[in-house]
C-alpha cells in the first residue's frame, strides 16, 4: 500500500491513466446537497487565497489499484473509493468548459482533465473516467457534447452537470472570474491517494477496503454491499459479463428498490422475517445475506436474483405480469399499502412463473389475500393482533385447491 498527498487537479491531469469505476461499485449518487457543499468549498477556498490568506482544502482519499498493463493503452486505475468525488469534479469542469464556451479553454480542459488525447478512435480509454454501465452513456454524451435523451437527462449525472452550469452562471453574473475560481479554489484541493497492491499483499483486499469506506455521508446501501460481494472477487471480464447480464437488469426493472427487494428476497428464501432495509441496518442485513448465500455459485445466485427482480417489478408496482387479472389484484393490494406481503407475493408469483400454480390459482389466492387485508384494515387490527387470525388457516382451505397446491401454499405461508 502506497499513500501520498497530491493536488486533485494534478491527479486528474495525468495523461497516461484512465480511471475505471468497476461494475461492483454503486452508481453515481451524489445529489444537489453534496454538490452544493462541493462548490461552496471551492468558493470559500478561493476567497481565502484571493484575500492573501494561503489556504487549501482537503478533499478526502482516493483509493485504487492498477489493473494489468496493456501496451499502447493508458494505465487502468480501478477506483475502490473516491468515484463520487472524482465524477463530481469532472462534471464541475465540464460545466465550466461549456459555460465559458471559449475554444482555447475548451481544448485545455478537454486535453488536461477529461480526455486522453493520445488515444485515437472511439476507445473507452478516450475518456479519462469510465463510469459504471448505467451512468456511462449519459456521462460520455456530456463529455463529447452529444445529444441526450429525455431519460438520460433524468439521471443524477445530468442533474448535477446542470446544477453546476446554473451555479457557475450565477457566480459569473455576480462578477466572479471563473478562471480565478479554479486557480485559487479548486486548484487548492488536496487528496490522499492510496494505491493498493493486492497481487503482492493479500491483506490489501479491495473488497474489505471497499466495504469499510463510505462517501461523504452516503453510506453504502444493502444493494451496494451485495453487488460488491457478488462481483468484486472475480476477474474483470467475468465482473463485466455478470454485471451486464444480470445486475444491470435488476437495477433497470426495480430502480431505487433494489435494497428492499434483496431483503424481501431473503425473507422469501429463508421463510422468516428480517429487519426492514434502512441505513441503520444495511450492514446487519448484508452480514446475514453473506451467511445465507455463502456456499452458492455466484452466477446462479445472480441469475435467480435477476429473475426474481422481474417478478418483484410486477408487485411494487412497475411492469405488467402479462395477465390482466393478476395485475388488477396486485394493484388493489398496492392500494391497500400491504408492503409486508411482498415476500409472500414474490414466492407466490415465482411458483406461478415456474408453472407450479395456474393463472386461476394465483387470481384466487390474490383475491383471498386482498379480502383478508381489507377486512383487517376495516376492523383496525394491529400487527401483533394479526398473528391471532392467520390468513393461512382462514382462507387457503376455502380456495379448494388440489391437495398438492394447498401443500405448496401452506409451505409458502409457513415462513
């Protein structure tokens, strides 16, 4: 492990490296609150130096390891911690470039910080920061000044780029010299870089180090921790393959709900309750996840998670199941806000997808569940009282399913 103090812009101006955010990392998640702190720190540092008070600003640590060197390509630095800070800095610089609109300055910012000019063609190494797949297209389009779709403009990457455009425009109107803002502000940001050598020192384990680090008050979610656990120990090609084939699908079909889904998936798998997924217990749930699935094959687990995420998207609600009656029943249950049934619904619909239960069976069961939940709501039963009137014994026999189907339903409910 090699640590050193460096100026942030000196680190970014290295022409022989490309920073890679690996697929096991979280998406870009900084919001306006974090960006406001960033630009205010830039302005505060600038004012101190403008007024003759020599000042710097410590911007945290950047942790990485160098991937295998390929002749003719920039060194690939795989970021373990610092991707949120580096992405935000890049977006600030892009906004500055586009706001001033001066050809000479644009060429300077592009060649110094945003692009590797010694890389020809459309290689992924052309842009100095390679994002995770879900953020890559919008980030690349902003850097290259390509047109963005409405969906891309709804991303955190674009929102923060636009935020910096607006803030810098305001400072310009107030009479600030934006070049000086960078020279005496951002240029004074320092970082501690930590370079790991996992190939030489076993204890410099990127996974363990990743888990111990958070980004400016944004703790790693259960989804972040699980994605890291499943992908980090694999070689780069396998990481990318499994991420693109399975995990990216999970994030697309249930955006913003992955942590909730993982907790409900655990409940459905183990047939017992776990704490609700919140910032306070992400790490506790993650520990239980590792204990539960420690012996399984990674690809099999990712495939199952991906398939179950599709089913979960019918429930939360989101996508259509392909059966209008089932969709209507699920919509009614969502109107009743019975989120505690999600694990059961996941297990139930999985049986349906595997053709263990028919369309008619599922509609009947969902109808019984809806009636039960509505009755419970009308008479105001609390959660503890609910245990005195188990849905299992009151409604499943009334469905008059075949014996094997009843046994299957009892098995699902028994969790």
